[in-house]
């Protein structure tokens, strides 16, 4: 059992990340009371049915009343409007954070609406699944995963320390990063790979010489994992690409250059180039496993029915 970090936490948006935060906080006793709000009445009803949050509210205003920590768990494209609504209602000394995978845009959209006396500590947990919605969350989602804190200019050190304590209490490893660097790193590790996965699945869909049944029936591991990534929440990813445009386009430009080089090697029969390239990239996979961020188990550790 950990110590209470915040007496009252408000989760605005009740999808996978918010749901997992609630279960993770309750697992370790990190929050006295957790309130929640979602725009959809259906989502609120689902949250009540599964016991997600100590109190599910019918308005964002009700949810944030008296909260010590407010976490924006909505798509990055609507964080600004949500903050405009709740900003005047926050109590002095409260902290506002978020879980968006783009930080520069979120800071630009949210910071102007943070009242005097309220702290702003943006964050991004590098954890998730292809599933979404309140029923997708689970307490172990953040265990041994990284959560990045992105303090803004003038961030209160104590507020940052409390956010670190919360994420560590929920099982995450915590690091700090500035917004521009965060957005470039995530363009490499998450945003561009998602776009490539969406594209490859789209190519298969467009390739009429391969029937739908063959694409499904004969999916090898590579394509199957593309489809898992491409099943992620479309609203969230639309907003990610529109709000992290520059960094994503830079990485896609570099990707295109690498792809052209590989095309040339295949066309000219340059086996040495291909072998050297694949050897170098294989080492990166080994590093990810050694860092404990994935498993070396066969078939990516998937459970199979007997």
C-alpha cells in the first residue's frame, strides 16, 4: 500500500488510459477519491456499471470541483476547449495534467487557460493497447512502462514531484523531457510507425489481386502486427497527426529516404547492404528486449488456446 498522493483526482475522459489510471491508483491507494466525466452518456453509464471511478459525474464542472489533480484524458484536439470550460472552476493549488501523446500542441492549447495559482504538469504514459473505451483499462497497464513528464516554463517543482510520485506509484518508470524533443522522439517510436501500419493495411485492402479472405486467412506475423496497430482509436490518431505535423513529416521524410535506399539495394542485388542493414536493425530489437520493454518469447508472448 502506497501513501495517498492526491486527496481528490478528476479524470476528464474515461477511455483506456483513464480507466487504467483509476485501477492503478486504487491498487496502491494513491488517491482518496477519484471522480470521472465523459462527454458520452453511454460511456458514463458503462463506467458506473463497472465501478470505474468513485463517482461518475454528468458534467466536467462537477467532476473537477475541489479536485487536487485534474487529468485531461481526451483526444489532443479537444484539450484546449475542455480546459477553457473547466479552467475558471479549478481550486487554487490544484494541478492540471494530461496523457496526450503530443506535447507542443497541448501546451499551446492548454497553458493559456490555466488560472493563476494552478499548476500545469503535462505528461504522457508510453503505454496502451489497440483497445479503447472504459472497459479496456486494467491496473497493470503502466507497470515497467515509461511515463514522460514535460514541465512547462516556471513549473512548480513540488507539483512536478507529486506527479512523478503518482506515476511511479502506478508502476511506471518516469523521465522528464522538453516538449519539442518529446514530440520528435514520439514521431520516431510511435507516430510514424502507426502511420506506416495504417498505410500497409490500406495497401492490402486496395490490392484487388489479393482477396479479403486471403489477407485474413494467410496473415503472417508481420502483417498481423500491422493490423493490431492499425486497429487503434481513429479519433485519437487523427488528432495526433494533425497536431504533431512537423515532427511526423520530418521522420516520414527520413523513412522515405531509407526506403528508397532499400529499393535500390533490392533492384541492384546488393545483398551486402541488405544484410548489414538488417543486422543493425536487429540489434535495436535486442535492446528493447534487454530494457524490459518487450518479451523475447515466441510469437511476442501471445497466449494460444490449446
